[in-house]
C-alpha cells in the first residue's frame, strides 16, 4: 500500500488508492478477521497521517488492546494515541483494559499502558487510574518509574486536586541514582509546585537539601561516558534541578540560603566555551536572579551576563540582554558596569540584538549618565542603518525629554537629532521642541541662529525645515539683529533678504510636503511685518502660489496677499509673536491622548459633560483671564483691567474653557499649546462654522457664503477684532464684501441710554432703537469719549455675546480718540436676540488703544441693558 501511494503522480490517483485500501479494510473489519487486524490498523495509521478520515477503525484499536499478545497491544496502543483523543466518548471503553495492563506482570505491557495514559488521559480516566499509577512508583524498574512520573504530570494537569497523592512519591524519586528517573522526578516536583501551594511548602521543607546534594554530585562527578556532553556531566539534569531550585527559592529566604553556595560553585566552575556550559550558566543566572540571593551572588550572575555579551554567538548575546533587562529592577548598579558593552551591542549588525540593546540602554539612563549615553547614541545615529534610524531616533528623543534639566542642552541635542534624522522624527516630538523653545526667551536668538545655520547645510530633513521655518517666522528680527548671543556661539551676519531666501527655498523645494509649504507661507506673512523693506518681495513670493494645484496653498496665497496689500492696519496685530505655550498643559494633553488613556479620557469627558447644568453647556474655569465669555450671568461681573496684555494670547482663546458640545468635534482647546497645534495642523480638515464660539463676531456674517481657514484661525473661541476705521472689515480678505453695510430704517428710541462702561479715562455710552415689527433686533449706537489728557490712537473696540445672540459690528467713525472729551468716536452695532423675552442680553467688552506708542487694554461686562431687548 505504501509503495502504491508513493508511486501516485497526482492527488486524484492517491485518493483512488486510499479509497481502495479503505474499502478493503472495512471488508476485513466486517468479517472480523483477527489474523490481519494489526496489519489493517497499521495501514489505517498511515492513512490517518496522510490526512484522510479513519474513524471507522477506532473500535479495532480497542480489540487489539484487549488481546493478550504484546505485538497486538503495541499496535493497538499506538493506534489509540494516534486515532483517538480525550474528547471522544469511545475512550471510556478502554479504561478497564488500561487498568488491567497497568497491573500486568510484563513490564513492557505496563510501559505501553503508561505511555498511552500519559498521552490521552482525560479527567475521568485520571481519577480512575491515579491509584494504579501511584502504585507503580514502588516498582524497581527505573523505566517504569520514569514513565509513571511523566504520566503523573499529565494527571496533575488534568486534576490538580490529586496533587497531594503524589507529593511523597515525587520526593522519593529524588533519592534515585538513575538520571532518567531523577529528571522525571524533578519535573514532577516542578509541576506539583505550580499546581498546589501545599505541595510547594512540602517540597521546600523536604527536598531543598536533596536538590543541593544532587546538583553538587552531578557538578563534581567524574567523567561518565553515558551522561557526558561536551565535557559536562548530564547538562539536562543540571538545568532541570536549577529550574526547580528557582521555583522553591522564590520568595523564601531560608531555602535560598541553602542554595547560595552551590549556585556560586556552579557559576564559577562551569566552562563557557561550549553550548552545554552556556545553557547551564544561563539557567544558573536565572535562578540567582529569581531567588532571594545575596548581593554578591547577584553581581556574579550579572558579570556572567557581561561575558555573554562579548560572545560571538548572537543567540547568547540576545538571551543575555533579555535577562539584563530583568536584572535592572534587582541590581541596577551592577548592570551599569557593563554599559559600554551594551552600547556596543546597539551597533551590532544583527537587527534583533540592536533593538534589544537599545531598549536596555534606555532603561540604564539616569541623571548621572544621560549626557555621555546621549552623545554616543547621537554619534551612532550618523552612521546607523536607515531601517534602524526610526527606533534610535525615538529613544534618543525620549531620553532627552525625560532627563533634560537644562533647556540649552535639550535644544542642542534635539537640533542634532533633527539634522541627522529629521525625517524620522514624529510630529509630537518636534511639537514638544517648539513648546520648549517658546518657553525659553533667553534662548530664542541662539535657537533661531542655530536652525538657520543647520538649514543652510541641510534642507532635506522635513522636521528640521518645519521647526526652522517656524522659528524664523517668529523670531526673525532676533536672527537679523544678533540678539542674545551666547559665549559658545560663533558670530554670523544675516540680512533680511537672507532670512527670506531660506524660507523661500523651503517653500519651493520639490520634496516639501503641504504642511511644510503652508508653514513657510505663514512664516513669510510674519516676516512681511517684521521686515518692512522686504514686504513687496515677500508678497511676490506668496502670490506665486495662487496657481498651486493644492487648494490649501492656493487659498492661503490669495488671503495672505490680500492682507499684505489691503489690510496693513491689522497685519501687525494678526502676525504678532505666538504666546508662550504652557509646557504642563502640552504634556497633560499628550499623556491624555496616549493609547492607554484615550478611552479613559473619553469616558471622563462624557461624564463631565453629562454632569454640567450650566447655560449653553459652557464649563467655567476660575483661572481663565476672560471668565467664560459665552456664559454671562447678571451677577458675574469681572474686574475691569487696563493693563496691557498679549493681544494674540486672548485672540486665540488661550485660557478659555471649550464647550462640551464641541469637545468631540475637534474644537479649539483651552491652552496655548492647542493654539500652536491647530496652527501647525495644516492640511487637515478645517474647523466647521458651527464650532465657532458663540457667534463672537465683529463684522457681518450673514453675507458671508463661506469662511476661509485664515478667518477661522483668527476667530475660533475668541472675539474677532475689527479696526475701528473706515477700512474694509477683517473678514473681507479677498475684497468680496462691501465696506458699507446697509443701515436699517431708523426707528424712534423708546429705551433709555446707558453707560455701558466707564473708567478713569474712558466712557462708553449705548443708545438703543428698534425697527417696527421686529422686536428681536436692536440697533445700538456706541459713543466713546476720552476723559484723559492723552490722545488715544489705534482705537479698537471688540465685543462678545452668548450663542443665542447674533452681533453685527460696523466700522467705527475713526481710530483716533481726542483727549479731554473734545471729541468722540461713534460705532453702530446690530444685535438680534433669538430668545427675545426669555433671556436678557449680555455682552463682554474689550477696548485696546495706544498712548504714546504704548499698548493699553481695558475690558468689562455690560449687564445693565434695559429690559425688553
């Protein structure tokens, strides 16, 4: 049959031969032919190994097992182990035959029964036959004892409650001289320790000294040919005993004390020039690190691992690195002694060793060695393989971020990483670098000069280009004027044209992506304000992108060009330097967005949103500089402030709490870091109009067909500024709106005028009128009067209202407010209260102006509107 199957050239021929043989076997089974039963079962086993169904021959196995002869039983038990498993009910029929064979006088038949029981034993069979197996421990034949111990392991795994029956027999096996029985007994003891705490305590008390003696005897035994492997006597017994000792000594100081001496002897006497010796040393180290060993013994174990790291075998080095990662938690100082060797493994040609060594180096870093380790890793970064640069870059950046106590050192190391592997730096890493730079005002000049020099030498690293372009746009004047030069710097001369050249190259570089080009456009817009002589050249560079195939770049080009050409009066305010970004807020947000915390954060956010009972669903933040512009109550009166503040800081909504309704929709966050991240998230889906904060407007929105990303940038979660002059409104960046909005028909004033705001130097009056038949709409005429002796220039009025109110603010009559009440500025606004009669009007004011070229700002709240508005 085997010859015929092997001669088949196709699967179809093989199936035909198998079908023919199966038919013949079925016929023989139906005839109940005892002479050829064992041959037929042997054929069925071969057919089973080929993958064909052989269930019809299962009963033949039971018949052969029940026969009296050894050859028939051998085939029957072999068929039983191959054709059946513990899930089949037929197996229950063989229990009685197994019991008889376990008590048979022929040791070979007993061996067959034990082997079969050890392979297919079910829980029911284990309970029924455990006494017979336990009795076999008393026999003199070492082969039977060995097989009984291995069968007991299967029984304990199936029924852990039977462990107590085998504790004493297992301990007795450790006194045997036969190594096969010893190995089986040690393995049985190990399994008992895993299955039962009672067995673990019993073996600790009764077997610890026995195991020490076994290990001492086998280590000091003379040459024995039957057990010798590479000059070492029975390394398999060594390893099994060491593993059991590790189990017994774990968490038990008394047992560990018995083991210390023999473990030190094995660690020092075992030769490491052969694989068998290295295997024993590995298990010895694992045992030392797993038990309550002395500190000297642990240092010895770690030194062995240090020798492993110098081995030429990659497998030995890999396992050494694995154990060292565990050993750091036990004795970090001993592992530190091998730091140089571990760093050499980072440069290994084997990828798995490089990666494991890099993880170990990361665990080794502390405050004392961070600088030399970082220096070595950055030096290797220059010559490392491309596929390894990504992992190496991430680890270096994590090390620098975690252990940097000096911002200068942090910036220097991050710049080196950006120069060598900027394309492998993830976005969150260079975002964090920008946050650190913004929080180091003394290093702004040094940083922008370093980035400028780096960008001149290499502009192929994308992250380097982005950080450099951002810094040049923010701190370009520091680059030109050599502000904040450090002693370690070499002086350089950079003109305004040179700075513009660098950004222009980054914009036009063919390998730059959309994000980099968009950031370059923003930097050019900022430089047009910082470098007035280059403004026209910058405008020409920007307008070249109006034909870009990328809609984002095309739109930015047109908008920025309109700002430079038509809106000089607001450009300086619009492109002011970014506010200082809160490092703690950034790190909190980064931690919250981690994969492990993301689902938890969403749950907390949903719970917090559900618990809010505030109007408009707006959360209040006591620390906000403008306390909840969108949720005004009659008793919530802020203290007016006339101190000069950061206009862009407030314009970007920093410190304002986001509404829960927009928390899940990508709304602006409440920190300066979010402003940065939103500014840098170029090319992503723009913020939707319905997420704009509470209709805070300063110009007509009902005429706008759409709002551009630039307008969203300057209006999200903040009052939109409007220059109080006759110039075009801010949102009319492309000249699509008329500068004169149509005035409603005048109606008679039926509401008394009020003093909306008054300080020592400024008075604001509101007078009201309504259109007939439209009670929801109110026309407010604001009059600004300067009570001081100084003339106010660049006068700017801003207002914010709740979501249920729509506000349209017309340009003021002038932007110069005469002194001493000799004149005034008037401004018209139209307010529509969509909940007229249900909720009263409320408004927040902010007024900015200049006195002797010094910026001033005042703000207040209007909560005394006449009833009925």
